[in-house]
C-alpha cells in the first residue's frame, strides 16, 4: 500500500498488520501536521518551526497531536511534523510535500515491476494525497491555466496516475485491472483550492445556506468519478449508468481473485464484474448515505438513494467559502428528489403528488430493512482513545519531532515485516 491510510498507525492498526506486505506513505491526511513546504491552503498554514530546541517537554509536544483543539490554529496543525513511513519506520519528518508525488510514483512503479518479474499476482492500493489541501507547490508548465494551484496539482496527479498506468502497460497489461476513483466531493470551504461541483450543485441546500459538497449527503458531497481500465476485458470509451459505490471495490476484487467473502458477516458492496466486463447497467437498487458532519448524528443513515430517487430525512449545509453554514433540518416525511430530471437537487417532489406517494413506501421499507440488517450483524466500535505515546515521532528531543530522512529500502518481493 502506498499513500494515505487514516485507519490507525499504532500497533495492530498499522497497514503492515492489516494485510499489506509493504507500506509507504503518510498515515493520515497530509494537512494533519506541519511541514517545511506547507503548500497552498485556505487559510494558509505556517511552516514547521526551525529552532533546535523544543519550547515544551517532549511529552507536552506529543500530547498536542492527540488533542488537536489545543494545537490547531485556523485549521492548522502546528506542533508535530507530518511523518512519512516506510513499513514501521519513519523515514522523513517532516515530509517534503513537493516531492511526495514523485516518491509515490517511484514506489508504485518499483512494486509493479518487482511483482511482474516475480510472476506473482499483486494488489496495489495507492491512496493519493491529491486533491486534498494543502495543494503542493508544483513546477508549473507554460500553459496559462497551470498558474492556478488547483490546475497545477490536478496536472501533477494526472502525471502520477499516468506513470502507474504506463508501467502496467509495459509489464502486465493483459492481466492487470486498474480502478481509479475519488472518495468525496469538493471541500468548498477551501474556496479556489476545492475544485468544482459540476452539475451537482445542491441548489435546494444552497438556498438554505452553506455548502452542498463534502461533509454532506447531497450529490456534490457523495458522487465521485470512477475509471476502470483493463484492455481486452473492459471496453474503451463506455460510460455506465449503473448505480455503484466504492463499497463495491472489495467484493469485486475478491471475486476477480477467485476468492470468496467470509460468511460470518454481511457486506454492503456488490461484485460488479458484470457491469465492468459484461456491459450490464444493473448496479445497486438502493444505497444509503451516512451523515458526514454537516447535519445529524455522524454516521447515521438518514439519506436513501432508490434508483433515480433520493430521499432526505435530514439536510444541512457544510461550511461554504465565506464560512457560512446551513442549519440542520429534519424532514418527516422526507424530501424526495428525482435525480434523473433534477441532478442539481433544486426542487423536491410535491409531497401530495402521485409520484411522491408511490415512492415513499419503498423508501421507508428500504431504510427499515437496512437498519434491521445492521442491528443483527456483527458490530464494532472505533477506539478514539487518545494517548500521547502513540504519536508518530522519530525524535521527540527535537522540535516538532524533526529528524533527517533515512535511506529508503527497495520494495520487498515477499512478506518481511519487522515485528
């Protein structure tokens, strides 16, 4: 695995103990620590302090990463430098964000080359830092549009992905499946550094206030692009209208590997091989969007996608570029939009219309069914306990845990993790 992990880095939560033979990357978002090359952010974040001695004891310094309300100023983390891991070791702290894309591309191409040479099947997951802030200060091309930070960063991402695709084409084109997608819509409060909503403008929410993008369940927050590539297996230049989810990646890859999912639990994703290879337009009949921070209990299922219909039991706007937010509003009966005719989610169906009355019972039944399914399935609870000793810090005696970069190793061809 290469890139952003953000599912825990200490002890058994580290990628090396979660099934990955090799890890190279930043264990969480790359805005969660200071660097010497802070890049573009809104508001701007300062570089790491350069003084030789910490102004506090190392225990005090480490505690600030785990109590971010103490150390975040204007959305900036200022007390602990951003670490770069290779397997269990921190090889650079703070990481140089300007060279991160190049390092990710190098490690990815090495891994694919070694796997191809060895003849072993492989799985490579690359969690890109793009297009999350801070946007790196890249070498801009001569094209005028590249003088904008977002355009330059997007071009850098395109180059990185292109390098990975090129090594696949040279070494294992006939039997390698490449799947590229995003994880959420634009973070609008970052203004010109956030990207575009396209047609998914969430106009109903805009009129109520706030942003209908990241951290919301509007289309601008949840709908993302996806590209699947496998010459000879997936047809070129075909766009599917099937309703798919990133939750489908896991069961699809498991099926392609000839394995089977555990029977002791239920999975929300589908094996979408028929959509990818067979031209089927049948995906999910129903999807559920969990609340993502703008309104309602975080993680609760209060937005239902049913075919081309979408029902909101709660709405709210995330922080917009001007800092405004939209108030949380509960809806019973729910607001229902027809995305086939109203992808901008501007006008909900009239609750008294025949169309609304025909859709509502199916929405209620689907929501009740998934909540019942969750209640009867295996459950787990994330441990958000805070312990300063778990802070990634290669040298606590230097300010912000600063240390010199150590030499990086070659990609292993077999599992060899230091215990």
